[in-house]
C-alpha cells in the first residue's frame, strides 16, 4: 500500500516516478491483482490521474477498465470508479472548462482526443451493449456515471452510437426508464442523454415517442413549474423539439394524444410582467418555438391545419393573443409570440377570424391588427419586431379573402371614417407607403400587395381609392401616386436604402397589375409610365440598380401580357415594337433575368417568414418570388410573339371566354335542375319510407287482431265448459229439490251469456271481413307503388339521357343552335319534373288513404281489446259466483246429513238418496214400458 500512498500524494522515499510510469504500474496492478480490494484501489488511483494525464490513461488503461466492467459486475464501487475514469478520458467537457477562449488550437486538439478515444471504445459494439446493461443497474454509483459516459459517447460519435443502440435489443427502452428515476440528478442527466440520442434520427425519435416520452416530459415540466422552472424545463423542451421537428409521425401522435391542450398553462402570464429571469425568458422562448414546430408552413398542410384547429379549440391561440397584447413583456418574447401567432393563424379561416376580433386593451379599444401595423410603420421600433409584424399581417391575409376585403374596404371612400377619430389599417398602410422611411415604404407596399394576392375583385376596387396630396390640388388615385413616387426616385430625401423603396413599389405594382386587365389599362392611361419604364431598362446602371431594372422589365412585361388592347396607343404590338426599338428583345430578357439571379431573391424563396439579417437585405417577399417564377417564362414568350399570333391568341381567348360563359350558364341551369331532382328524389324516398312504415304498422295490427281472435276463441271454449258445469249443478239442484229459485236465476243468466256470445261472434265476423279488406287494399298500394317506381326510374333514365346529351353537345358550335337546343332540353326537363311532381302527389294521396285505413283498424282493435277485457271480467265474475254456489251447496248437504241423522235417532224412517234414485229409475222404466205397450 506504500506505493499507492505515494501515488495519492503521501510522503515516500526515493525519487518520484513519472506520470506515465505510475499509470503503467496501476494498469499492471489492475490486470494482475487477484484481490478485489487491490484492483479497486488501483482503479480509484487511475480515476484521480485521468483528468491530468488524460492521454496516458486513455491509451494505457482503457482496455483494462473495460475488462473490469465485464468481470467485476458484482462490486458496484469498482464499476463506478471505472466508469468515471472512462468518462474523464472520453469527455471534452472538463477540458473545455479549463481552457481559455483564446486557445482555439488546444480546443481542437481536445475535440480530436475525445473523438479518437470514443472511436476506440465503440469499435467493439459489445462495449456499448455492456454500458446499456450497466445503466439498468439501480445503484446510484453505477447508473449515474454510466449515463454520463453514454452521453459523452453520443456527443463524440453520435450517428455510430445511435446505430449500435438502435440494433441492441430493447436498447432505447432501457434508456427511457431513466425518466422515471426518483433521483432527480439521474433523471435530469437522462434527459440530456435522450437529447443526444434523438438528434437527427427519425427512427429513434419514433421509438422514444411511443415509449410514452411526451407524457413523462410534460409531467416533469409541470412539476418544475412550467415557464418558471429551471434548467430542467429547458432541457425537456429541447428534447421535445428533437422529437417533433420535421417528424410528421410524432407530430400526429402528439396531437392525437391531446398533448397540445397541456401546452396552454405554459403561456399563462400575470398582469405584472416586470423582472422576468433570464431562465424564464429562455423557457418561454423554447415553448413558443415548440408551438411553431407543430404549425410550421413546411409541415404537410393537413397536419398543420389539424394542429391549428386544436390550438384554437383548447384556448392556446387565445392565450398567445393575451401575451401579444400584454404590457411589460420582454421584446424578444413579444417578437417570438408574434411569429408564433402568425403561423397558428396562417391559412386557417377560423383562427384568422378570431384574430381579426382581438382588441388591444386601450381606450378606446383598437383592433390588434391596427396596433401591430402601427408598430410596423414606426421606424423607432426594433427591426426584428417590424419584420415579425409584417409576417403576422401576411399570415392573416394568406388564403383569407374575407380579411383581404376588410383591409381594402378601409381604403375605399364609402368606408373611411370622416370624423378622423380612429385610424384604420388602410390609412396606416398608405401612411407607411408614402413616408420618408424606406423600410416603412417597403413593408407597407408588401403588406398591401398581400391584400391583393390572387383577388382580381379587390384589385379593381383599389383603383377607386383617391388620395389628397396637398391643399388646393385635386386628389389622385393610389395607382397614380405610386407611379409618381416611383418616377421621382432619388429626388425625395429618404432615410435608408432608396432602392428599397422603389423595389417595394415595383413589387406592389406588379402584383396589382398581374391578371387584372383593367388595372393595366389604368396604368397605361398615364402617358409618363411607359417612357419611364423603358428609360430605366435601357440605361446601363450599377449593380445595385440592376434589381430595379429587372423589376421594371417585369412590370412592362405584365403590361403587355395582360393588355386587352383597349388603348390604341398602347396595344400589345406597339409596346413590343417599342421594346425592340429602344431596348432590344435580348437585352430586355437579360434584364428580366436579373431578378431570379439575385442572391436575395433565392433567400426569400426558401421560406415564407421574412428572415433578414439587416434592413438593407430586405428586398424580396416570398409570395412575390412565386409570381416572378410564374410570369418570367410567359412574358419571355409573349415578347417574341408576332402580331398575327397575338390576334389568333386573342380570338381564341374571346371564343373560349364566350364558350366558358355558355358552359357556365348551362352548368348553372343543370345544377339547379339537379338540385330540384335531388329534392324530388328525397321526397320520394321519404314517402317510400313512410309507406314502408305504414305497411309494417298494418302487418302489426293484423297480427294483433289475430291474437285477439285466438284469445276470444279460447274464452269461448272456456265459457262453454263453464256452461256445462252450471248445467250439471243445476240438474243436481233440481234433483235435490233445493233452492229452485236460485237455479232458475242461474239458467236465465246463462241464456244471457249465450246471447252475448252470439253477438260477439257476429262482431268478429265483421272484423274478419274488415281485415280481408285491409289486406286487399295493401296489395293494391304495393302494385301502385311498383308502377310509380317504374315510372320514376324511366323518367330519371330519360332525364339522365337528356343531361348526357346536354353535356355531349359541342359548345364550339353555333351559339343560336345551342340556345335553341338548350330551350328544348329545358322544356323536356320541366315536363319530366311535372310528371315526377304529379307522381309525388299521387303517392301523398295514397299515403293519406293508408293512414285513414290504419286509424280505422286501430280503433277496431281498441274496441276488440275493450270487449275482450269485459268478457274476461264477466267470466271471472261467473267463476266467482259458481264457487260461491258450490260452497253453499256443500253447506246444505252437511245440514241435510245432520237432519237425517237426528230423524233416525228419533225413530223417523228416512230414505237414502240411493233408494230415491233407484225408485225414480224404476218409475221411469215403468213409464217407458207403458209407452211401448201403447
């Protein structure tokens, strides 16, 4: 132990060995010692030397340390020392902490050293598998260093280690158990491990997600206090981003698992938003980014739309808008919130409508859109905030014609507030468009262009906007004012890039004039516009001005391509001759190509969000790059077309428009007739279903009547037996000569019962006849329905043939013949509709008659049921009376027997009933013999 004491820093005799020699002796001791204590002490010594002598320990001891991990699994202490030593050798974190920022070369050497040692360790895949097994151990001294070592391996050689873990049985699942560890230090380091494990590996991301990672991570975030939590919340949010970003499967799983609803509490902020900690700002920033991951424009449209709707329904969008309008929120959080709200509402009509209704808490309340636009055109606001507001406005108008109309309506003369008490969105855009700040000019021009995007109606309406330039001068149109500012160019003193203002105005004009011939005509009506454009294109300007030349060429090309030749001096052919004379076709095409070749154009085309590093780079809008890509080719072709080709193209366009109008009219007529036919079919279907219900009701009533008949017959049989029973008792009474009056009364009651039975039998006969009649009427209804169905099917087939003939007729024929044929077809369709209506009326009448029959049968059934109940009551009463008579007779028999006994006791001769019966029988025999003799 004296050797170890010297290694650890204690006094020792003789010269001290060097670090390499000491490490070599320690390695020999680890390899050769048979006692576990000796090996443990040697490994502990290596651990203490591994930070200072990292290279030596790594090169000499790694193999021995791996052997210890394989053989000494039973001793957690030596395993912990070995894992710590390997971590010190492989990890670069410790070295980076000790290095100064200026020593970049040393840092590079450190990175290479860690990467090399990692490569040696993972060369044998069994080493990583062994490490996964050790991480499963619950012992803190084994599990924690194992987690740190595996994290370091992933940092150094991520893809290789990921692949080894992926093919290892239950490799990812073992690591997921770290999130459930009750010891926070292991759980938190487990989150860091999973961060490294899930980087850029979709397969592992899916496995982790389906191992219930979302539930566990959201629980940790909640336990730690949401946005008020510490660094652990930040780590969990980073891991969630790894799992969701660019992973459509995990995004869908996150939405279907109702985890979006659990994000709402993250954004609950109070009224006092002063003094936010740096950690809270970081956490909230990551939370907003996580929302944006789910609704990113790069995601599949269906997935984005479903997440947007879920965020609205759970109140998340409302919570974000609350932060948007709150006071005291840090600037970077406010900017990111605006970007987040932008993507939550982009292209979702429901969310866009809600955002339009949000008001800022001011007096008087102002729409949130107006408040944001005020920030956008205010040059004192931060550049990133103004870009975020522009993006929000663009997303609000994206595929939102309703919102576009509301913005443009604030510029129209009929809707402008004459009192001037409130500022509208349109007024703010015009103010920004004509201010002396070039960035405001550009933002306002792009925002106004988005209000016109793919909306020809609004492009025409915007031509009505008139602006008052100065007192005493007549108002000018918005289009004219834009071209005036464009032509003045450098004459106006502006803050910022002068090119930026012209680029913004040219993009607005190109968007406005594209696919709108009326706007092109208004533009050409100003005689100064075409000379200005040709002069700009023909000049040889510097590199900065080439972009303006390209946009001028695009605007001139749009004026040719969408020209309807309504102005004689500016017909397509004359404009092309002007280009040929003053510019040259090849030169024009070259200048037009300046746009798409520009570096800033390529950047803007990548994503919708304006991502500019500085105001000078703010030149192109994402949607405008799509327009350039669409028009560049067709304008190039249009420039080279001859006048004859233009004429033919115009004729074809007019013919196609006429035919399109005719086809549209036919489609409208056919659509209306189809709608009527569909309504009639629905009515017929309804009547048929009602008829089936009535038939089922009739069948049910018939079965009920049959049941009543059976019950009646049963009662009839029972009454017959009761009558015979009464007769037998009557004979007995008569024979005994006792209470003859009561017997006669019973006979009279029996006669009445017989009369009632005969009456009921007659009624049942009548009901049978009524049932047969109902059955026959039912068969007639079925026959009528079958014939009506055949008629309807024939009519519908005929109608379909008419529709096919209508569709098949060539629309390119003579318009008079088409109109005549259409009227003939309309007459035939109207006749078919009348026939169908008459059939429906007949079916309705049949339905009413069936209802009446059913009502009568129902009343008959009710009467029979009442009579049945009465009969049952009468039978019960008769049975009761019979039972009473039997009891009375038994009492009388007992009394007679007692009297006879008394008479015999007194000595009075009494004849028995048998003697009386034999005497009576003898008398009857004598009477019979006398009658035979006679």
